[in-house]
């Protein structure tokens, strides 16, 4: 008897429906075709044990299974349940009338229980698009899939539950989640708050500007100055995610298997990889393609602590994603694109010893050591960082001050007002939502300067030996400062403040 059941494969952040054809005929043997990997081939042993331990069995006949499209590689153990139901239906152990109306996915244990799988959200979205009635999957993943409305999502603990469902014996009910209620539910108070930061008023101002315009930022300062502490608090002042952003972010984390018993991610991600990370772990890819840290930081923050300690090759692979806000991984057999629109926050010591130009420093660095240290970060990478700010240690008087600093909630209100101005400004443009995304043409259009501002910028570039690449960055940051003040035009004071945030463009840093 020939029957069809359906599973799904995830490539990038999109799913492709897999048709599993099961034919049982006279003879003996188990033949699985359609480009399965070893994990799929090994499924026969898991299926046989799971069925036997629950009162069912593999038929002692010739079983031929084709997984179509046959030229698409099938990977992982998530097809166990699909194949098991196909075999049971084809052998007449369960009714076969309705099995082709559902997507069925799950990894089987030998006792018949189900293990969680990856990529549930894109699979559910695809199932709804293609008109499937429902989706059977492990119970641990059910909240994630139930985000998709208009699709019956059944979470199961054991293979017997789905067998009983198709046999008409069970009382299995679909899980229903109100997506908007899930998204708009009360958010927890941020773990890290700027109210806890003593002093550093100029740095907080810088972080506010970066958050308001979506600008990449690098913090330069000696050990213990508070660079990491400040960076961890940046997500607390970013605008809340929109429902669209939350779905995009949840899909990526779903594909990577990072969703743990939650429905929709409603807080911006903060990723903080160690400096020993490989280029594949950062940008994604591998034998079984997975999103990297830059994609897991999509719609959030990627924090690279001690930037010069990262391998140069690792840093260089970020250049294209920073510009295009997506990363494309090309291999001989496939090409995958992951979204990667994130804010880059980096920190570094000003010198190998950490105390450049500090007369009280215990260790000083020679100009040659400084040159070698700074050369670890390429000019093209620095070109993509809008704000460079020096972080100095907080004096004792500030540390011992008991007065509470301004909270993240108050700062966030100003950031959201500035973002609203930018949203309205770029409403007619398709892929631009905030100032950091402006190209040269848009900078000229929205950052028109009067004669005084132009002269100020010219003088600063000449006297401070700023590089040519600093010009556009200063204009972008100036536009954001103007938005924070509610100013229609970019004024001289906005230009003046933005000029301060280009420390690494000054020749003094490079000797």
C-alpha cells in the first residue's frame, strides 16, 4: 500500500515541505531514498524500538520510503515521527485517510517519547501558507508553533497520542495562543539599568545617541573604566520590538534551537561572543548550516569585548553584513541568506598595556607597540562604526555618591521620540528606518548644513586631522543629535558634538 505523509526541512530561516512516500510490498527490506543523511538513515532503529515498546511493530515486508524532493538533502532526527506514522498508515495499523492533512515532525526516543526539534516556527508558517490543517510536534515546542494562527498545533509527549488521534480514540486538543497578547504581555524590568551607573554622564549621552540613531559604537578606555557595564545596559534603552521584528527574531532563534518553552521573543537580543570565536560561529554556516552570532543578534545588540583580541579574519567577515544587514553563505550545493541587522557595540583598551597617555600608568606602551595593536582593527571595519568614545575611570567622589542616576526608562522615552521622528522621515523609503541606515544620497538630502556648520566641520577636519571617512559619519550622528532635540535642521552645536565622537580618526591614536 502506498501513502503520503508530510514533514518539513529548514534552509536559512525558511521552510520547505517534504513529501514522504511510503510503499509496503511483498518481500523483505528497508529502503530509504531521497538524499537522507546518517541521522535520517538511523531512524529505522529508533522507530522499530519505539513502536515495539508501545504495542506496534514494523511490518515484516519490503518497506520503500522516498523523501521528495529527492535532490534536497534531508538532515537530522526530526523526521522520526513522520516516517513512523507513514509506516503505520501504509501497513494498515492506523487509518490513512487524514494523515496527509498534517505536517508531522519529531524525534523519537526508544520508549516512544518525543524530543524537541529545531526550526518549528518557520515550519508552522510554511504549513499555514500551504493550507495544511494542522501540525503535530513535540510538546516542548508547542508554544513556539502556536504563535501561527489559523493552524491546529498539537503538542504530543508520546507516539501513542498521535496514533490514538488518527485512530479516533484520543482526545488530543490543539494548543491556542493569542499572539498579540503574548507579544504585548508585561515585560520584566530590565536586568541592567543605567540608574546603577555612577558618573559617566558623557558616555551615557553617547549611548543614548547610538540607541536613537541605531549607530554602531566603540568604547575605548583602560581596564575597570566600565566599558562592559555600559554596553550591557544599552538594550534597556532601545525601543521595544515591533511584532514584525519579534517574529523575525524568533524565527532565527528557532532555527538555531535557542527557543526554550516560550512563544514569541519580545525583548531585543544581546549577544556577547568570546574573542576566541571562529568566523563560522560568528557569521553562520557549517556542515549543517546554522545562523551565527551576527544573525542571533538580529534586531538587537552584538557586543564584542576587547575588539583587538578577536582574530582579524573573524572581524573582516563582518564587513559585508554590517553594510548589507544580511549575510549570504555560499557553498557548492546551497546558498543561504540570514538576516543580520544589529547594532555593533565594541570595546577596547587604548593600548596593549591598557593605559595609553596615562602619566600614572603602571605600564606604558611604545609607539611601535601602539601601531601594531591598533593595526589589528582594519580601516574598513572602523569605517562602519559611527561613534568612537573614550571612557575614563570614575572618580571616588562619583562612586560614593548616593544620589540615584537617571533610569533607563527615562532615557528610553527620549530615544523612542527620536526614533518616531526618523520613522516618519523615512516612511516613503522601503528599507530605511533610522539614521544609521542612510546612504550618501540620503545624507545629502536630510543633513543639509548652513554656512556656519560647513565651516565648523571643515575647520575640525583640518585641525584634528580627521580622515575623509569621518565626514559622512559625523553628519549621520549630527542628524540623530538634532532629532533628540526635536530640531528640524542640523545646527552648528549638533555638528560640534558629533565631531567629539571620532576619537580613532585622529592621527594621534596611530602615532
